[in-house]
C-alpha cells in the first residue's frame, strides 16, 4: 500500500479542499514550500498536513508575517 501525504486547505471561497497526494512527507513539504504564496493568493488562509487521514501538523496560517 502506498502512503498518502496531502494538505487540507482552509478558507477562501472557491479554493480546493485538498491538494495532490504525495508519496512522502518530504515531497509534500517541498511542494508546499514552493506553492504557499500562490495558495494564499487564491484565498487559502491555512493548511494542515495529513498522513492518510491523520493530522500531522497545522493548521498553519498562510499570512506572510
């Protein structure tokens, strides 16, 4: 069975509810590092990292402090 890592998005009307699946936590975090500002521009206000259906961490706010 392949592991499934993904992000759940919060906030923003019309924003997707979850991202693409990733095979590892490192892959998911690498993708997020390059995409968080685009997600924020799309109205996503926070993300939570999930492993399968379990929350790993989050919600993490996307506002640039």
